C-alpha cells in the first residue's frame, strides 16, 4: 500500500505515490482508497433482464425456466440488458468483465457506450440445442473477426459446457479460437449431475474428456470447477487452464460441493472471481462476492486463516488479469499499466474506524459496491461522485424495466 496521488496520462498510470503533482482534472480521494478496478471473470450480462425469474431452484430447474424467456430475447433486448449490467458494474467499481452469451456484438455496443472494458465470448453449442439464429460456430467466428483490435472489446470463443457441446463442436470452437489467436471461455464441472452424466455418456469425467480431445490449454478459462478431484486440479494446472470461481452462484444454486480454490492456488492454477449470471447471484457487486468467497472457504474448512482478505482481493484483480493474460496491462496500480481504477470511500459508518494497517481487510469485509465514489477505465472517468458520466442511468434503468415487463407479459 502506498499513500499519495495516482497520476494518469493518455489512459496509463504514469506516477504512483507522489503528493505534489498537478493535473488538468483532479479527483479528490481524501478519506478514500484507490484500488485496481475489479475484474468480474465470469458473467452473462444481458441476463440482468431475467433477474429474479428462477430463484430458490437448482441449476437443472433454473436453465429451462430461463430458456423460456431467453428464446423470446431480441437483439434490442440483449443491448438493453447489457447496458443495465454495465451501469451496475460501473457503480460498484468493476472495470472489466468476462461475458459468455450470444449476440455479443450487442454487448460490445453497450461496452462502447458505457466505457467499461469487455472480454466478450460468443457462446457456441450444438445447433440442435441452441436458441441462436444461425450456426453458433459461424456466429462466433464472425464476431471475433469483426471485433478484434478494439481498445475496449476483446472478443473470444465461448462453449456452453460439455453437456451442450459435442466433441465436434468443442473441436471446431478450439480451431476457431486458435485461428484467430483468441481465448476460450466455458462452464466446467459445475454440478455433480453434469460430471456423472458425462462419465456415463463417454466413460470420462469432463476434464479427462476435454484433455483427451485436446481442448485444454492456457487459452481456456473455465467457470466453476466445483466438482473436481485433486488430480483434475493438477490436470488444469498442467495445461495452464485458469478458473473463474463463482461462490455466490454455486451456493445459491446449491451445487453442493465447494470449489477447491486453496488447492487450485497451491497447485499453480490461476484463479479469478466471477459473479456468474444475475439469474443465479442476483447482483454483480464483486465486493459482496469477495467477502462471501472468503467466508465460504473459512466456514467449510473450519479454518479462519483460509482465503485471507489479500488472497480474495487478488482473485478479483491481478488473479483475474492473469487468467485473461492481460496482467501486464491490468489488475494492479503500477506505472505503465492501463488506468483502470476504483475510488472507494472509507468514511462510512460501516467502515469506521479505519487504520491504514487494516485497509485490505476493510475493503474485503466492510466495504460494499455502494462505497465506490469513482470508476475509471483507460483514464476515462465513467463515474464521479457516484454519478455515471457516460450514459443516463435513470433512462437505462427505466428502459430495462419496461423491456423486462414486456418479456414477461409476452
Ligand atoms: Zn455462467
């Protein structure tokens, strides 16, 4: 931790810790901490419109309930839902998110409009199982070709999961990603049912099967990895696969197990933190999920030292940046990195008293997304004094409310 100013020029951090600097624009951070912008390593942002449609049921019941509304979504709905999600994330200090959905070109539009950074994976799955218009593989291929090279949008190829993607689909998805030199993003070993079903169908658990078909590699980020053995953790480490840990979603859906994150970290797997969908969280406040991640591992291991505050803050910042292979640019406040920052107030009743020595604990155990005063991406101020600068928040919220009501009533 350093005291003093952070100076930003042309989107990059050029000085940290000095206290006698001048600048064209100054944000007063008195009584605040400046933290690296949080990175949400796994979500489905357009699903903000489906928030609350399938609460208090397991994944197997949530998916069909969500699919009924999902089948009615139009391109415009996806754009409206994505913009609402971007506003929610900006308001709670998230500066990057890793999305898995279709019509990601509409999500990209919301990213550019709001100014947040998007790592956007167009999801692929077997044509017989999709609600997408056209071939998911062709759609994903075209999306990546069109969006590559954008300063805020990093496109990639998604795979729904082994329960919805055959060997042929997985292999083709990997080929497209390799051809474009972009990343892969999938759900993996989320529930016991998924693991057992796949073992019965193929004779292999999902990770062994993906290794056999040559799918695993450092370009893959796998969400969940709840039902994995220590040998599977070692397989992930050996292939350089990174993991998006989604504790709130796993707990809400009662997936049953707990992802062995301490073992993943010990074995060298790179891990970040994801909220997962607004259907299964239901918020996208990474502050809340940091605290819950820490508590989950402490509670289930009877070990108050498990997942300490610094470890979970790392998951939400530099860990996620490493997972996406962008840690030379994002994930910490260092000279030369992109200026993706959040300014967090430490002056609330719930964060008082504050001592510099306990800053990391305060951020993880006391702070909430609503304590974020300012959010900055690439040097651009997206929120100042809790007012979103890039889009009209009230208009985004009312349009989303209206769109969601039309979807439910249709
Ligand atoms: Zn998910």
